[in-house]
C-alpha cells in the first residue's frame, strides 16, 4: 500500500462544536480543505507555482462519511493520498483521525480539477504530477466507500423558481463575506457546508421535528454521510438562498437534499445530499424515529425528479 502524506494536525476548539456537543460538519470540510494544500504540493503544485503560473486546484465534489464523534479538546490529524489522477481531474482521499485513540473519525473522497485561473477552464495535469502521484496512489479503503449516498453523481438541475414551485423549504438566506473567500477569490468549501448545517434546524422544524421538543427529549439530528457538489463560482458580495427537501425516510435514517442558489440569477451554485439519524444525547447512540416522528415527517417526503 502506498504511503499517506501528513496533511493536517490540530485540535477541536469549543467554538467549532454545535448544540449536539461535537465538532460541526463544516469543520470536517475545513480540515479537508486544509489537507488539499499539502496534497497538491506533493503533486508539484506549490503555493509559489500557483501564483507564478496561474494554475490551481479547485474542488468539484466531496463525499464525506462521519464515523466517530470528535468533541471539544480532542486532538486530530489528517492523512491524504491519491486514488486516481486523471487527465484533468484528481480523485483524492483524506482520513481524519482522533490522534489520542487512533480511531478514524471521518473520511473524505474529493474530486478536484486542475484549473487555469485566467482562462477559467480545466487543463491537463503535467507529466510531473503523474510521476509524483505514483508514490502516494492506492485504492479506496472499504471503510470509506459510499453506503447510502452515491459518489460522482449530480442532482437534477433545478432553478430557484422551480424549487419554490415544488415546495422546497427555505433554510438559509444571506450574503457572502470577503473573509469567507480563499486566495483565488472563491468562497471556501467550509462555508458551503456551514450554510447547509446552519440552516438544517429550519428544515427539521418545518417537517415537525420541533427544536423545543428535541431539546426536552435530549435528542438531536446528526449527519452520517454527505456529498457536496460545487457547480459554479461563489464570490464575495453574492446573495445566497438554500432550499431543501426530504427525499426518503427509513426506521432510523432520513435522506435530504440541499440546493444553494445565486439569489440574483436563480441558478444553482452548489448542492448537497445527506443521510441523517437521530442521536440520544445522553447515551451518545443512534435511535429509531418514533411513530410520532414518522407521522409528522411522512407528508414532507418527496422524490427528487429532474
């Protein structure tokens, strides 16, 4: 098996944790974003080359599985390697571990593109990158393989007007700040997930999972698996709206989708598909949805059609 490269090391801060008591999903995405810097450097795309040559690596898709909780004070480290280096794109793999226990907390499969910053188009990876990739290329491990959310799939193209007509639930409305953008001027991937996560409470409230009742019962919703697709540039000053809907309900799991729109044009800029479960906050284990939950949720479940 090829070697991983060390791509992140740090700790979980209290302010990175949510009301369920563990690190919020947006910070897992942030760690994968940090890791991408070291992985592209290992392929010969250093920070200085990016600025001198005007080429970079941009995210197209990320598939996450959240395997174990990370809580405030936990030490963590990430390691990364290549799954496949294609002509113009890269499939990479990141593992986030609890540094004290060695347990894998989360996995990420990322699809990125080699990108010409001036021409705004995908370009072929140089031969040097293909040679460097050989030392850190290996198959995807079983524990990272998708279970309920398929990789490298895009959801149907839906405009803001179409989402409204279909009765999607608005969970976020706001604008992009300069400090949320990276050195290429695009909103960093963390803040896509942050908007989906910050708005999730509005989705649950709208389908009958009242916040006050969940708090009283010491329950909360947590994501097990998610795919993010980045469709178009999001830059400082843009107005964003997120519309969401539930697409499936099982005994324990709920599948839902998010569409992020440019509020000015009504065009989609990103999507997310996720599977969530209910967590007993005292026992720290997943529990079945109650009959009351299912009765409230069922009318809101709709198939996602093109």
